C-alpha cells in the first residue's frame, strides 16, 4: 500500500512536468523573457520529472522505502505553484512579489522533498546498502559508487533552491544575486548529476549491457565538481574556464559511456533513442560552454548552449528514461504507441536542431521553424504520457 501511494503521487509530478514542458515550448515560441522560459523548463519540466521518479528510485537504490509518505502530497502544490509564480514574475508588468512568493513556496516544497529523502536514508546515507540482487552482484561496485553522488546532487538542490528564494527577498547569498549561477547549480549540479548517478544504475539494466568502468569513475566526480566551479565563477575568468573543462568532461564522458552501452546492447526500445539524441545534444552544448571559457561570447551561442543542454541533454534524457517506466508500446488508445513516441522524440530533437542552426547561422525563420516543430513534439509527448496514465490508472 505504501509503495502504491508513493507511485500514485509520483504521477502527479510527472503529469505536471509535461504541462510545464508544453508551457515552456510555448513561452519560447512566443518570445517571452528568458527568466520565464528557464523557470518553466528547468524548475517546471526537468526538476518535476526528477521529483516524480526520485520519490521511488532514490529510496529503493538505498534499499529503503519512502518513510514520510505524506510529504509528496504537501510538496506538490508548493513547488508547482512556486513555478507558476516565478515564471509569471518574468513577464512585463507582473509585480516582483510573484518572484518572492514563488521562491518561498519552491524552497519549502524542496525542503519537504529533501527532508523525506534524508529521513528515509538516514541510516544508510552513503548508500552502501544498494538493494542490488545477487543476480547482479557484479554491478554492486558501480551501484555503490553512484549512490555516493546522489546526496551531493540533493545538496545542490538545497543550495540552489535557497538562492532562488534569497535573491528576490534580498536575503544573504553566497554566489550573489546573479540568476545564471543559480540556474547552473540546479541544472548541472542537481539535474545532470542525478542523471549521471541514476543513469549508471538504471540504463545498464535496461540495455542489459555494461558501461566502461573507467568512464564511470571519471564522470561522477567531474559531474559533482564542475557545477560548483562554474556556478561560483560565471560569467568569465580562468577558474571558470577550468570549471567548463571539468563539466564538459562529465557530459562527454557520460555520452561516450551511453554510446558504448547502446552499441553493446541488442535492445532497441524507443526511449533509448531519446537518451542517445540527448547525449549528442549535451556534447554539443558543453562544446559551446568551452568556447565561453575561452572568452568567446555571443548572445546567439549562449541561447543555443542553454537550449541544447536544457531541452536536449536533460529534456530528451529524462523523456527517454520515463519511456522505460511508461512504455508507449502498451498503449491501446487511438494515437498511442511507439510510432507516436518516435514522432515526439524526432520532432523535439529535430526542432532543437533547426533552432540551433537558425541561432548560429542568424536565420530567424529557421529558428522559428525549429521552435514550432519542438512545440508540436512537446504536445505529442504530453498527450501520449497523459493517455498512458489514463489507460493504466483511469
């Protein structure tokens, strides 16, 4: 009963995340302020997807069940309303109090999430107990190593959420009231590091293959260190350049590990192609980040960088993983199925590619076309996931 309750509440976050995905792409197409777009994409879509899956995955990876079962029900309205208010605060003519109230709601919602996870794993904080079965005993070294980095990702979430609240309220901050730093801490420190750590546990089992262990040993510490170095030194400087190299090492290393897994596997499920497209986009995105580290800045390249990493690496990555838990192939409703999932992935990835080409080549019509295509892909994905939930749970 406890597991079923947690699973049901996790679906709330997944459904909210796809609503935010559509709103995010709509905001980008409408040309709203970047703050609104980033809040909808990072806080709304990516982090709510991670909330939904982390509620069940993180406790199980530490051989536990979520102890504070009521926490998700209280967190959900806090973080979702927080996102709506923070996104609205980026619009012209909206009172600054929206950002203040939204930041407070978000922070206390995150505190509930983190408190529930921390209390659940309090007697196994380093994850030495992994719940890895004897049939997968050879995977235990990687599982234990990956577990070490999950609390670090949650620490980034706590710190980034405090900074999110502190800036609008004028509270003391460590990194200063410079929003791109907070965004980077949450995107790279929380979302990407969790994708690395969970990915190294989850994806090899789905693909029934093994990643090169030397890449696992490199990617996770680089993914843990890079965000704080970059986040503390944005937008420029020699230390920032070092951080960009460290972060690029993590993302490209993870991409190589996944490509090897993909090549070694004889399984070809639809979600695997989304993750593949995501790691390719992320590698290009961190490549642009290395250019920033060398002092080469252009507004179009900055926009391409965050779109490749947010919609490409993180967005397609979490969509691909979510399709393993909610397989499109089981859909019996009209318009469901793997073909629809392939269409959603293709439109999101293809639209992103067109948008980036339009940005870099200074071709506004191509950029707009890419945004339209990605918007269609987002709507299809949201409809597919909602249909799967309705079919399975009513």
